[in-house]
């Protein structure tokens, strides 16, 4: 991989069952730090848009540091209402997360979903800084897409994708970058990289004693609760399930409390990031999109 160059804006499954495998040796974590706790990619293809009767285009983007990212562009059906930039969670790849956004084209929304480095057909190996770089690369590409002109653009991030999107949006809005973001939706997102790492490390006896020194290996400038107020006045919707067994409900509450206006909180009652299996939750999100 080529040496990473600084990003233009940024300085530099949520934690699921595979997390425990990383704890087999605390010494390994001490060597490599906590970044690996957030990423569980694979190269399998679980489903493709055509299997869901969706038109799509394969997109390949080159990053400034020499990686190639793969994504899917899903055009809206009928009159275009807007575009949703989708950042998925930390496990598998976009093909396993597709169902979370496959319903949006029928509602008139283009969707652009991207795989971070190391996921699916994207090259490289993931880390926090690289994934932040990749999320920005995708949004900058979206700015060049003719289909996004004169229609609203929204960012939808689930779990890890919400944390990446929150960090990106906080810088994007503050610097008045284009395209303008018309709304941010965070679903099942943790309140900060360092905070959730410390919380998860404290839950397992083998790494309990290392929760503080290991979490210090994560830069503290990516804590969502410290950044989310910067997104205002862009509208933000925070979704979190009261029975989320991966990212506890208090993370969504903390983000909502720290966010500036206008903001909306949608408490749900599903497993982690399974929000859109419930039609009523889809309708709530559509109402948010349509009023912005």
C-alpha cells in the first residue's frame, strides 16, 4: 500500500461476536493497538442488487494513498427525491448489508453504498484512519455525479458506519463543503471509538486490566459525542434500539443529548441495525427525508 497522504478534511456488526476471538491474547492487542477491534471484513458475496430486481452500477474509486474502493450505485425508480450515501457496519461487506437500503430506490432515492478498504472487492487492510479516508473519498465522488444535482443528499450510517459518517459530516458541515448534506441518519451508532473500545474491553476478563492502556491507542479526536454538535444546523436523526445487544442504548442517548438542533430521536425495538425490517421505522425515516 502506498504511503497514506493526509485527507482533505480529516486529521488523520458494531463490535460483534468475532470480537472475542481478538481477545485470545492481550499481548497481541498491546502490540497492534485497538484499531482491529472495529473491523471484521470478508470477501464473500452474499447478495447482489440484481437478485433484488434492482438496477445497479459497479463503482471503483482510487484513494489518494493507492487503494481501490468498490461500491454500488443504485438509481432511484421514478422521480428522484434525493440520494442516500450509505456507510455500513463493521462485519462482512456491502453485499451483506444491502437489504438495509434496498427499499430506498422504490421510494425515489438513489443509493450509493461503498466498501471500506479490505472489505469485499476493495483493496487494502482496514483501520480507523483508512476507513475515514474511504468514507470521504466516496462522498467526494458523489459530488461529481450528475444525478445528485439539485436534489438533497443524505448520509445514512449504521453502527461503525454511523461513527465514520458522524466524523466526516462534522468536518464537512463546518467547512461548508459541497455537496451540501441535507440530513444525517445514525442507526445503532456508538458514542465514540475510544469509549466503546474501553467498554468492550472491560466486559472480558482477559482484557479487563488493559481497557485503559489499550483504548489510549485510539486517537481521541474521533469521539462522536464531542463532534456531533458540529453537524448543526444540518438536521440529524438518531436511531437506537432499546434492546440492542451490541451497542447499548445509552450510546444513542448520549449522541442525541450532545447533538445540536434540529435533531430527532427514534427509539426502536429490534436487534442491532435491524431497523428496516419494521415498516413503521421505514416510514419514520422517509418522513425525515421528505421534510428536509
